[in-house]
C-alpha cells in the first residue's frame, strides 16, 4: 500500500477524530476509496475502536430520486437515526465515480431530502466526524490532472503537521475575535459585516481533511456591499462562474453570474435564509495550489476568502436558517482583509507572516 495512504489514515483516526478504546465508529466509503477504508479500519482497530463500514455512491443517491415520489422522500429514516445515536465517530471517505450523477435532479426534490434528514445531520455535528477524499480518476479529471498529479495534489493538501498549522489558525482566531467586524476588499469587491457577538472557528483538520480556514457567521442583517467570486464552483450538478452579489441590510438585492445564472437564481430562491450569508471565511492552506471544483479543497486555498449563502453554523453563534449552505470563493492576491483597524491579510501575506 502507498505509504501516503497509511499516513492519511493515521491523521484521520489519531488526529482528526482521536479514536479511543471502546469507540463505536462508522466508516462511510465509496467503492473507489477501498484502500483508504482498509487503512482507516486497521488504524481504528489499533486504537481499540469497533467499526462498521457502509457503502456510499452518487449513483445510489440518484437512484433514490429516480424511484421515489415526493411522499417517500419525506419519510424520516428512523433506522439511520438509531445508528447515528449509537455512533461515537463518523469517518467519511469520498472517491466518486460520477460527480454529475445528480445534475438533472430537481433541486426542490433535493431540498425535501435535506429538510427531512436535517435532524440526523444536526446530530452528526455533535459527534466526532471527519470528511476526506481518496484520490480517484473522476476527481483527477474534474481538476484537469492525471491521476498521479491528483494524488500529489491531495497528499500535498492533507499530509501536514496539523498541530503546527493549528497554532497560526488559533492566532488568527484570537485577532479576529478582538474586533467587531470584518471587511473584504478587492477587485469589484467591498463587503462589510458585523461580527459582534459571533465566534470565529479555526478549522484545523478536526472535521475536514484537508483543512486550513477560519470562519464565522456574520450578523445576519449587517452585511453590506458587493463581492465578485472569481473561482468557479460546482453546485446542484452545475458549474457556476463569475458570481456577483450585492447586499443591503444583510440580504442579496442584486445578483448575476457569467455562467449558470439560472442555477444561482434557484439557489437564492430555496428559502428566505438562502438570500443571506451564513458564513464568511479566510482560506489559509498553501498546500492547495489550484481549484478543482471540489469545495472540500477549494474553500481552503491559501490567499482566498469565501462566503456561503444559507445555513449559519451555530458554533459561531449564527442563527440564519436554510436548507442550503453554498460556498463561493474569491482570490485575494490583489485584495485585503481587515477587522476593525487591523489588517489581517494583504496581497499575499497574513499578519503573522510579516
């Protein structure tokens, strides 16, 4: 087995989820993530955890929508809730075969499922969990790379000293929480929000791998200004490009997209909370060198910021509710992030790098 797979598994089990003796662990894996699942299972067993493995697949998910009517989608899966209640740790290993399997499913039907299963996802968020990717041909193709190039990309993003990385992230958290606002300034962008009473979260590899961002939930009615998201992203099975949003009193009052504007409109019309920001964040992982249309990686790219329409994270004291959480990214090589009177980031440097 590639020793990088073993190192990846050790990070997931020993650092991210800190599996200990007696823990009941669920490993979710795509079939193409088999090698990583084997390495994770071995590491969980070494730590004294008891595990079960469930197979996940985007084609299986699509089959649900092909076969079910809307009433079936509204049936609450008590059996899944029962397993989740008994689970201490969830480790999810993604290695998709077809990232576009859901592209032609009516977004309204997907929202039915999201609303139905929300209590399960809320419960998962109280557990120890981590989501990661195992390199595969599908994601390599999506990122315009050969499979070997994509392996190098994934491990360059994941195989860090996360204890060391966390020190800078928590230093940034301390500085941001000493102020009451945040402002993103750059080409076609000047976006302000109050963060008074909100907490910043240092994403240091405990829930996502790779990681490397710091985020908060802005005060919902305080967001003012405009922002241009220049990094393409995949949502509802479609690639959106060149999204521009304008906010007044926290709500999107004008929008456009250079590609898939109709999909952006669908996103904004999901519910009332979809027109407000649930997240504002700063990416810090310089091991991620390019976007790959995979938000697990793209939102962490160093020298970027991102915002998410929809659901706010309660751990940040956010209260915006929505069935969606859609991240959008902006490069900041020519931009600046300020909090209060302090420059947090400016044209390629974070304050702690000066």
